[in-house]
C-alpha cells in the first residue's frame, strides 16, 4: 500500500494547469484508499478517466485498488491499459509482474520484469522481484544472484536483504542467513522486519529463546505487526505457553479480523488448554473465511471428536482427505473416530492408508495398536504392538503399553522382560513395578546398574555431589570398563575440586574411547582451571579433530586466548562457538569483553545486549558501561 500512496502523490506532478476537476476526483480517491474503501476509490478514478483517458497513472491506481480487493484479473487489465497508454511505464510493468507472480504465472511475470530491465537496467526492484520468482521455482542460487544485483544498485534495500537471507536459510545455510540479518539489524535498528526474519531463522535452528527475543523486539518496534504476532503465537504454542499463544492470536484477530490463520492459531492454543468448544468455534470461523484450510478442517474434526460428535468429525476428515489425499494425518484421525464408533474394518483401512503414506512413523504404528484396544480387541492390539516393537525396539512407552495389554488379557509371560526394557530406555517410573512384580529381576546386576544410574542422576539434579559420587563409585565396581562411568565420575570429581582424581578418571575414559570429542574438552577444562594453558589448548584442538562442531572446544580456546590477551584470536574462536550455539551466554560475554578490549564498543554492546536478553544479569552493568 505504501507504493499506492507514493503513486498518488507522484500523480499530482503530471497534472496541468486548469485540471482542477480531475484533481478533485483524485483527492477523493486518495481519501477512500486511506480508509480502505477501494470500490469507492475506483468510482472516483472512473470519473477522472472520463475527463482524460490518456493519463496512464489513473489506470495504474485502479490496478492497485483491484489488487487490494483481490481481483487479480481486473488488476492486470488496468495495468495493461496503463501500458497501452505508455508502454515504458515501469511501475505498471513491475506491478503487473507482481500480480502474475501471485497467480503462479511465472513465465509471464518474468517477461514483464525483463521488459523493465530492457527499459532501465538500474531498477533494483526488478532484480529483487525476479529473484523472488526464482526462489518460488526452487532456483535458489539464481535467486540469490538476482538479489545481489539489486543490492549493488541499492544497498539500503531492506526487503531485498530479507529475501536474500531467507533464500540462504532455505538452502540450510543458516550461518549465512544470520550474517545477513545481523548486518541488517545494525543497518535498520528501528525496523521490525530484520528481527522477525532472524527470529524465523532461529526457529529453524531450534533456538527458541533467541527467536522469542527477536519477536519481542519486533513487536516493541511495531506493536501492531500481525505477522510477528502470528509467528510469536506459533512459537509460544510449541514452547507450551498456551495462554500466551492465545493472547497473541487474539491480538492478531483484533488487528485483522478477516484473516483465517489468526483464528486457527487461537484454536491451537485452546486445543492445548483442552477447551474444545472454543477450538471448534475458532476453526469454524477460519473455515468460513477460507473453506479449503486443511489444518483447520483437521482440527475442527479433532474438536468434534473430543466433544463426542464422531459423525461431524468424520465429515471434516473426509473433506480434509479430498483436499490432501497424500497427507496421512487426516486418515489417522478419521480411523480413531471410526474406532470409537466400533467400525473396526473402516478404522484399520484408514490406518493402513496412513501407514502406506508414512510407514516409518512410530506414532502412526502405535495408533494402529490403539484401534484394536478401542474396539476391545486386546489380542489384536497385542499382536500389532509386537510388530511395532520389532520395528521400534528403543521406545520405552511401547513396552509399558504391552504390559497393560497383557494385564487386560490376564497374561504374565514376558512382563518382567518388558518392564526391564522400559527401564533400559530410561522409563524410571517402572522401577517400583519391577521391585514388586519381579523380585528376582530386581536382584540382577542389570537392575542394580540401572538403579544406580538413576540414583546418581537424581543426586546430581539435587546438587548432592558427594551422594552422586558415591553412587557412581558403586557403578564403577559393577562396570569397570564403562566409558560413561569414568566420564561421569570425572565430571563429579571436578565439580568437587578433586582435580587429580578427575584427571585420572578422564585418562581412563580416553583409553576406553580415544575418539570421543567431549572427553578431551573435559580434561582440557581441568588443565585450564590449573592454568596449564598449553595442555588445555592441545586437548581442545584434539576435541575438534574428532568433532569440528564442538562449540565448547571453540569457546574454551577463545577463553584461553582472552586470558592471554590475544583478543583477535579470542574473537575468532568465540564467534565460531556462537555460530554453533547462538544462545551460549558465556561465549557472548567473553566475545563482548574481547571487542571491548579492542575498542570496538558497537560489537561489544551488541553481544552484551544479547546476553542480557537471554537472562544474564551480569550483562546489564556491562551494557550500561559500553553502550551509548
């Protein structure tokens, strides 16, 4: 819309003396547009055109109004009319190309853009728009080349930086994407867009804390940015902040009440809050705005299922399947609803279809077993679960479920074995069952080993280091050749300040597994704490030989260089650590200190601000001292 208002302003420069009536109509159209009344604006523009049909800008404005109304064909028609008056009207070619792009007419859109370039090869927007089309076509490298051309012509082209960054992110090169976005944040500190896009990249990297920080900053700059509210609602939903997800979706609804996604996002939050009536109502509203909204159909079906209306649920799943016949989700949910109605045959047919589409999904296999249980066919459920466990033997919940099914059938064979398998895969809640139901199993070395592992972990969690060391020492007697025992024992001894003992245990661990990257980092830490920097550096470098992405090794190399006041070397290693783990506060603080020592307060300030946003209180005083 900003281009629309700019066009209206520029239009006045072409009016000639005495054309007051046309000017009146244009001003009237301008007022309508400012208030979102595009039909009325077009009526005013028609009156202006009736007085002078050779003013291409009037047709251009009508094209913009039709575009805003979603009437793409009419919009293209108006841009074409403007070009019939002035074939070299660059703005009309660009905007017609945009509409054709939106319609998926990429060849025609590219033809319009290429015509712009033939007329004037210095129009940055032409190369940007060409890059966007290439990106949609999957030609990401070609797209980046076009974005680069645009940025050579206009190095302040904000949206082009965003497009280039997201293109790299799409290639999986999140490092390059972040480099561009970090630069853009510094170039445009008052714009929400770079923060939003950087937040999206952090989400791709599963760095939720940093993503939330950027979304919060974007909304601080632009509180009414609906797209950021949508993004933050999604992130809050994933993070388990269901109330926050609903609040953001409601704010988006208040700003844009006719957007289907806003209602769907609020429904997601209500779903996790188990408010299925509200889920149904919001999905219903979303579907009234977009009748082919697949996710809303599936979720409305889920809500109907929970509310006990299986027929309505199945009807929604039917519609979802017609929209996306190759998506397994709706088949799974329809199967569960059919099972509730005791339609075993129909339910199993749907599950088989879902598994044909996604045969490697353990969750779907597990749901198939549940179908049998729902229709009270426990033998069928047990038989199915046996097959699932063969495919996925390392999922503890499957063994516990098999115990429940055997209990339902009055079977006892294999129950102790199932409980031990569940325990082996870290389901510690079954320990008491083993003690009470399987007393002989509870006397075995394996049970004692797993029990000691749990006790040691619990002691560490409660910060009872002597207790943890006692349990691990008992484990050592049962597992004298276990790498993990010496690894954990050395860590505990180091935390207790028992450096000689820790070093001895790390050396034993290295003899057992000499290619473990982490063990060299741990031994290097002990050297570093004793100011033996040469030995520590050697261990950290050894760690990187076995794992080039070990962020802690880079961090500690940087820390050694900082202690030796080799600031540039420190920054190099700390930057690598931050690239691998962007929310690692210690690396941010150390790099900030190194920048500060070199007199680079801008970069130091940026690191301290990031550390502060991640919850580090010590960064506040540093930030206040350095940032101006």
